[in-house]
């Protein structure tokens, strides 16, 4: 799967934050829901414009960001 078919960034939508194609639902919002304990089924039930593929695309997008070092934050070791 190519995540670029499911996630876009448009400066006129949510100030350019990555969103699911055809929605104003940001990748960050999906990640926040998952971090709060929402299941895939709960997300799909509450956001019917989303699909299993769009949720998978979120993970592929994040994986590419991590691989490219875009989400890397060095951890400082205490002395």
C-alpha cells in the first residue's frame, strides 16, 4: 500500500497538517485516539468516512517519518 494515496497535506486544510484524503481528520488526531485507548473498530464506527486502509496508511506514514528521522527526538542521559 502507498500511504500517499490516503494522506495529504494541504496548506488550506488544518494549516497543512497531514490529513486523511477527503476529510479534515488529521494523522495526529488518529494517533491521539489510539493513544487514548480507542480501538480500530471504535474509530471506524465514530468516523465513518475512514477505512481500514486509511488507518493502515497512518501507520505506514509514521513508519516513513521514523525511518527518515522526522520524528526522532534524542533522549538526554542524566549524568
